[in-house]
C-alpha cells in the first residue's frame, strides 16, 4: 500500500484547521439526509399510496429497495474509498443522488419510483461510507470528539425526519421521497476534507462487485416475499445461497479482492452485523407500520410528523447518555439493553395501538438506532485494519440495511409481532461483542 498512498492524504486529513468537532459536524451533515430516505419517506407512504393507487404491501418496496440500495452503495463505496480515496466516491455519489431525484420527480408509477429510489439509495450509501470512513480515519486522539459531533448531527436529522417528511409531503409526495438529495448541499463543505487521488489507482474487482450486488438483490427479494409470498421464493433462496457461497469462496481465494481480507471469517464482524441488522430491522418495522396505523386512525401526515417528533427528540437525548455510559461499561452490554428495549416496544405495540404507545415505540427505535450506529462505528474502527476500514464499514452498513429491509417486509405482513424477534436476535449478538 505504501507505493499507492504516499501521494495522498488519509481520510479526514484536510480538517487540521477545523478541529475534530468541525470535521464531525461536516461529515454528519453529509450522512444525515440519508436518514430521510427512511423516516421521512415512511411518513409519506399513505399519501404515496393514494397517488399511485397501490396497496400497503406493494409500497413496502419503497423502503426495502432503498434499504438494500443503501447497502450496495455503502459496501461498494466503502471499498472504493480504500482503493481510490474518498474524493471520487463522493463526486460519484452526488451524481447518483441527482439522477435518482430526477427519476423520482418524473415518476407516475410505482416501478419508476422504486428505480429512482434505488439510484438515490446507492448514492446515499456511498455518501454514508465516505462520511464514516473519513471520520473513522481521524487520529485516535481526535476520533472520539469527531464521532460525538457526528452522532449528534445524525441524531438531529433523525429527530426532524418525521416532521420533514410531513412538510415535504404537503409540497408533494415525490419531494418527500427524494429528501436524501439534501446530502449534496454538504458536498462543498466536505470536499476539502476528502482524499487526493493517488497517482496509481488500484484496480477494482468487478466480479466481486457483481456478486455482492447480486447477493444483496436476492436478499431483497427474499425480504419482500415476507410481505408477498410467491412460488418463486424457493428459487430465489437457492440462487441467493449459491451466489453468497460463491462470494465467500472468492473472498477466501482472493484476500485482496473486493471484500476486505479476513472480514468474513472474523466472529466479531458477524456479531456486529447481526446487532446492527436486528436493531434496524426493528426500526424499519416501526417506520413502516406506525404511519399506516396512525393514518388509519384518522391522523393527517402533519399530525403523524408532529406526534413522532417529541419521541425522536427524547430518543436523541437518551442516545447521548447511552453513548457516554458505554465509556464505562462494555459497549456490547449497552447495545444489548437498547435492542431489548426496542423489542419490548414492538411487543407492546402489537397489543396496544394507541397513539402514545406508538410514539413510545418510535422513541425506542430512534434511540436504539442512534446508539447502534455510533457504538458500532467505533467498535469496528478499532478492529479493522486501516487499509480495509472503508470496506469493513461498508459491509456493516450493508448488513444494517438488509436487516432494515427484512423488518419492513415482515411488518407489512404481520405488524409487529414477528418483527420484534429481530432486535431480540440483535441483543443476543451484542452480548457476544468483546
């Protein structure tokens, strides 16, 4: 690697004058709008159903396609930051965000909307990978301060997402579905902090990229079949299993290929991935179901956004306390507690769908997601080799949003009893983190 990196700076190295906190806020502003692709879009789903004349189970594609697209963008963008640096990845991500926005804005059918959302999601995933890799690449002494600012910024976006979705829906349901494009506004501020291009770029394992994309797509189709079972489910499962096995074998034979070497054989990574996927599965279940339940009870889109806002703010405050607690106790214990808290909320909502219960469950979901993102980023950063860090964080994001896609699909089929199992599994995995 030394022959390739001598001519360029490490991620985040351009922030010397800003200080760690300033860099954390900038990267957080780049990452944050990706949250709107889930939370804000979920609030807009009832209005989207009216305009597209589609049922709720069909509309789950808007969330699941975005979730898996984010995962594909994150794992690809994360690995490319290892190979090429953050600058070209950031510019490519901005172009994808713009293309996805134009597609969604001109859509009149669900199929076109989903295509636009996939483009948006891949762009969002790449920006998320850039932001996480750059923040994680700061010197160890400065990283905690930057991560704290990054987490606070992310929590702020999470807190405002439901209301932002409601406001945008008043303008147009299409606007509400394209809010992740706001990440482009942070590109000028983050651009000076990106890596310079190396003189000799390393080649990209195109076959590895294709296999990861195919495996993630297969998992998306399997998740979607939870809401709309079909005879093709078994065929899809077999194909996905074959592709995944091929990918694992290729990673073993090509340790310097697309997947970071040693990651798939590391138990700590699988525990972290299961924790993140379980928590986000519960989060997506909440974000899909709560707006639909409240809309059926007669609440408007704005009412839903306002109702969820206080819970989101409470979640932000609780999450910050939990992150501070993790400095004194093992982070796995904190993650296990917030995962079980989310599972309990889903269980309560299964039997009592009063507005305050749904709001409380949303609070648990926002809290668990914020804590999980911050603690697992620090956890993975401490264990991944610097030259593989972007790829490992990208794989973690892929697992995170695949779990989210599964949660949304399960919620569309059986809200929310079955979805409560996902954060329970996440809690079990978190208890194994060391």
